[in-house]
């Protein structure tokens, strides 16, 4: 999931990479959606979601939990920061840098 750090210690996850709620869809994916939305500071439909620094430890645990469930792919549970960007220590275990050679 593409993300970046914004002002005021907000982690922002790109709307295009967020899980989608689908009525009658996968229980795991829908639970993932609701769990992420529950700890987000801002989670508007079709917009980027924001996470305060006070929930970053919880966010990391949540991402690891859903990755370890075996139902979600790494790309759905790994935070991708811009190349050479600072990654907060509490998110290191669930983060990587985007490949600067990849085209969007």
C-alpha cells in the first residue's frame, strides 16, 4: 500500500491501495477494511486515509495479523514509502520503500 508521512505526524495511505468493503464479499477482506477504518483518524470514501502516530503500533500489529492470516497478499499488507523516505521505527516491520524504477 503506497503511503507517506504528512505534516503533524500523519501517515497517509493512498486511496487506490486501500481495501474495499464489498457487501457479500470476503469476510477477511471486509474485516480488514473495518479494522483499518476503526483506527484511522480520517477515512473518507474514495479519499486517502490518515493515521495518527498514536496508532502506528496498532496499525503495524493489524497489518502483521492480517498478513499472517494467509488470506491477504503482501502487497495488501505492506506499507510502501517513497524511495529513501523516513520510515518510523514502529512501522519498520511492515514497511518497505517503493522501487524508484517502477512506473505508476
